[in-house]
């Protein structure tokens, strides 16, 4: 099993972060787990990696209810940056909200599936598989473009 390079968790709840990191580490599916406490911190983290030419996380899990810059604003800024077109990163909303308006608003952005907490092994395994497939498709596309 080829590990993902990294996962970015965007959440301000210490217990949630601990549980998510513990699950990721116990499944041994990635090399690095990064944590940002709000959307603004995450955007700075991603911009720094982009500017430095460093790899982007393979997977981003973002909560909606965050201080400073919430998950909705993060998703809008992420989409507006064009990162979703440049990198194979998959973004998932992972939140406690079951509000139909929240689900609809995330779906309108069209860049992140909506999951409710807690993060469970089955969901994380599917995310891992989706990331692996996405990377494989991108490699194939680059090879085809090079011909």
C-alpha cells in the first residue's frame, strides 16, 4: 500500500484533532499530518507551500464551524485560488452540522463532499482510495499530454 504524502486537518477542536490524527496514524495511510486551527491559517499554509513549490496535501478535511475564517469561506477562497485545478488534492467537509442549508451551500461550491463527524475508518479508507485513484488519473493524463 502506497502511503499518501500528507493530510491537512482544519479544525479548532483539540479532541477532534487528536481523534482524527490518531485514526490516520493507526491506519498508517500517510507520511505527514498537518493541522490548521482555522480557514485563514490553512490558506496561509497552502499559499506558503504553493509559493515554495512544495507538495500540497493529498487530502484536506475541513470543519465548517471555525473561528477567524469558517469552513465555507475557506472553501470559497480555495476554489477562487484555483488550487483545486492545479493539484490532485481532494477536499472533504467533515462537520457536526446536519443542517440541510449547510449541505446545500457546500454542494453548490462543487469541490467537496459533505460528511458528518465523527471520522470513521471506513470513510477514511474511501478517502484514501479516492486520493490514490486521483493521483493515478493525473499521472496518466500527464503521460498522455507529454506524447
